[in-house]
C-alpha cells in the first residue's frame, strides 16, 4: 500500500458544553463554546495525519465563510486537500454534558450532493481508501466500482448506518460501533462475547474482516476468522465526540505502517481514549509520539 485516501464529509462543528443536556423544550446555559472543522471524513483524515501518515482528503465544502476557515485549519494539519465547492458547508451542532455524553444534529450541506464525477480525475491506486456514510451512498459505490481493480484496501465506517450491500460486500474491513454492529448482525450486544459473535455473523454475511468499536469497553477484531478482544485504555472522559473517527484514522495509519492487526488495534484504542480527554473532535486527537510513549510504558 502506498498511502491513505479519505473520502468523506467535511463540516463545521459548533460545540456547546454544559453540566447536562437540555430536556425537550428546555433552554439551558452553556459553560463553554467551541467551533472547529469536523465531519467524519475530516476527522479521520486528521487522525491519520497526527498519527504519522500524510493522507489525501477528498471532499466537498460550500462557497461560504466556513469554507475558508475549514481549509485554513486543515492545511495546518498536514493534509493533501482535494476539494470541490458548492452549496453551503455542512454544519454539526453538538451539545455535550459533563459526563461526556452528547447529542448531535447535522445539516449535510455540500456533503449531501458530493458525487464521484466531482473527482473523476482522481486515481485511487494501491492505497488504503477510507469511507464513512455521511456522503451519498451512490458516491461511495461509484468510488468503489471505479477503483475495484487498482489494488486498494477499502475500509468502511458504516455510520450513520445504512445497510448498503454493495458497499459492505466490497469493503475489505468494516468498522461498525456497537449499535451499528447490532443492526448489521441482527443480534443484541450486551457483552464482549456478544460482540465476538456479532463479528462472526457480519464477517460471514459480507465475507470481510471486521472491527467492532465498543467505546470504553475496548474493541473486537475478526481478521481471517481469528477473533480477538482488545482491552481499552482507561482515561477520564470529558467528550466522546469523534472518538470513533480517531480510532479509524489511527488504525489505518498504524496498519499501513506495520500490517500488524494487534499492534494497530492497541494503537487505535489508546488514540481514541486520549481523544475523549478534551472537547471537540480533532482538536483533542493525539499525536503519534503520545500514543507510542503509552504503548512503551504499558
């Protein structure tokens, strides 16, 4: 594999921090307010970059004030930006309570009309190509079908969840969280053993490798039928926004570097945990040296 390409959404995240989340119809005061670029595509690309690999981010943003802010931020993160422009930039409104729980409302904006034709001159070859489902599913299908024979490894994060059989069948690695894994596998996950069983059902259904992200409980890998549980790295969590994206980017980066599933899973678990110790998505993502120092100490 020669590099990492991230095809996905780019938003402006507007984050409100308060002691608790509001009830329906209730107005409460926020303690803090932040505004940073986000979106699952941008988040995963930044995680890849901070963990040691310069990725290409392929996405669409609006012709508006937020677009300039986003590009300025992302250029500082050492990303190769391949962007088109149109409509309004996507927005995510994120409410976070002191326990780290959050509620998110997303306006897709330009992400919602991103198409493969916008990027037909892009060649995806011998690369890890990362997808999420905040852009049109047809766009993902077109990227996959047009680059199927080019030696790529497609990693798909099926979030927000929609069971598109073509995408799932043609992804070398699927990375659902616990909720998404339940929907794909058609079973309930109440324990690590349940998650292992779900990984077997998913792998059997779509003939691919599977990672199930269990948040503070760690993660499961099922590669070539070998199922393993990977313990979490425990931290004091303040905001879980973007933790799954951080995991995916860190895993892809380390997997490209080493090809070692176990090492990449440990690396990603630590990265995701550290990301929850600060507010926002990628502003709290750790750098490679931070993760390695913990791995060496552990």
